[in-house]
């Protein structure tokens, strides 16, 4: 299964197990309204569609000061092309109903009931959500998929997932923004340990990120063979402190198995993680080391 598929399915469907509210999408009934529930709807709609550039606009300033739009987008793996178009269509079918709302000055606490399409149930139709395969379909093939989604919706045959979640929004001037509270999250630092002979160069695409329990995120490692011969490399993966390292699950890593690099070749290899929701309280920093080994 392609890496982007695992990230998409895990990001959307682990919410029932991990209680991560940011995986839901909703249908905004009043696009022009700036009420907390309506702002939340717009944000979650983009999030479900993996349109993270747009979702970022609805995140609070307090959070955005800790993570740029490019970092936020890159570590989540946005959809593009046909996958994005289909995900947007599905997000338009999501329903949200406010259950409770408490506004206290510049803060609003909202509880919503959400009903959303089970994208996993559409994997066969969506070619396992493989972006490359979807984007190389003929225009007629792409239209057929979108028409099938429309027909399933009209016939009430789309499998749906239902849940209830709590959110916090902050008033910023005349606008409400979604508060993710990244400041109280866990800082994950990435470093590399390289062979002393200079055969290999490797750097993480981001040296650190801030995440919350239940978050799924991706980091890339730019690896270059600096020698004049083909080499095979793999990594030894370590997480510190060791007593909580098991709470940072490595969902996928292209470097755990040996990979070949031609002389002078440079590639980016991605790793996807999920922070378990039962991470012990008080954990504020995790260190991840990629120790590179050259096998020939």
C-alpha cells in the first residue's frame, strides 16, 4: 500500500481509538457566518479533504506562531489532483450538529456530533487512494469515479462514521479560530548519526516539530551518496527517553530496509509517525535519532 494511503487512512480513521479531534471534516451550512461552529465546520472540511493549506487559515495565531504553513502542510502530506477533488466531494457530504457551546469571553468550547463518509470503504473505487494512479486516469475515468460517489450518496449507500468531539476556538478580533494548543504539546527533535568516512550525508527536512497525542505526522530525510560508488544504506532507529519511546509509533519508514543509492545520488525518504493517545502525562520532549549504516 502506498505511503500516502497509509497516512490518509490512519489520519482519518484512528480518531475513534486515539480521540484526535482534528481528523474530522464537516459540512458548513452557513459559509458567510463567523459563529464558532461555522468556522469549525470550514476548518474541518478542509482537514478531511487533506487540503491543509486552506485548513491552516483557520488555526489560531497562538498555534501558527509555533508552526509555519509549509511545515504544517509538509508533515501531514496533502492531497493533490484527483485525490483532492474526490476528498473534497466526500467532505461536502459530512454533517455536523452542535451539541453544546459555551462562550466565555474570547474563548468558545464546542461539542459537536459528526457524521462523515468512511473513505476506507471507498478504497477499491479510489484505487487505494494512490494519487499517481488517480492522476493518470483519463478525464473520462476520473469523471466516472466522481459520478459513482454522487450516485452512492443519492442512493444512501455510502458507509458513514459517526462520533462526537470537543473543540476550543479563540476570538481574534472579529474572527474565531480553532485552538489546537500546540504550545502544550510534545516537541519531537530529529537528528542523524552518520558514518565517519563521509560516504553519506543525511539531514531531516525538519529538525523538530510539535505534536499532540493522537497526531499523525511525516518527516523526510534527505540522503546523499557522496562516494564514487553505489552503496546500500539503512538506519537504526532510536527514540529517547527510552522508557517512553514506545509511545511514538513508527507507522512507515522507507529506510528501515536497505536502500541503494548510485554514486552521487540524492533522495528524500519519508517516515510517518503517530503519537499514542496514552503517552504518559508530563512527557514534553522526544528525541529521534536516525543512525545510518552503510552495508557495502
